[in-house]
C-alpha cells in the first residue's frame, strides 16, 4: 500500500479515491474525493487516504491492529469508521453502476457494428 503525494494531490496504488489541495482561498485546504463536503488539513487528508487503503484491503478486515488504526484515522477526520465504510461502499457501488451502464448501453441508432453487415435488400457481392 502506497500513497503517492505531491504538493497538490494524493493518490493510492490500491484505491481509485484521491485527495487534492483546494486552489481556492489560501490553497492550504484539502479535500478527499470520498468526503467532498469537508475542508481538511494535509494531515487529515493523508489520514483519509490511509483509512481508505485499510478499508479497501480485504486482508485487513479481521486484523485488530488495522482496525484500531482505521479508528484512529477516522477520528482524525471527525467521523466514525463505520460511516467511512458506508461512504466508500456507496462510491464503489456508484462506480460499478457507471461501468455496468457503459458496457451495456444500447448502440446508438444506425450503429450496426455488432450485426451482420447491411445489404439494403441486395445480396452480398461474392
């Protein structure tokens, strides 16, 4: 698990969530993609990214130490760990639904890429 940080962003190698520095105002506030209504310090944003990584790793579900760290990270954000689980699960479900729709969307009218070539009533040339 690695969180890649720059002066303006934080990303993870195991989760699609991210944090970014708010360019409005003083530029010292951070936002988490999964907690967009909160203005955070850099330390809080990093705690949010670490919490997301812990909750995204199925191997950590029954790890007491990881659970305790998750509680600490959530506390730094001023939320309950279980609330973070719900917020992240909702975002994951929304992402999966968008992907499902993108892969099952009907072809636009006139798009015949998945059908036999149209011959407009004429036999194919042979």
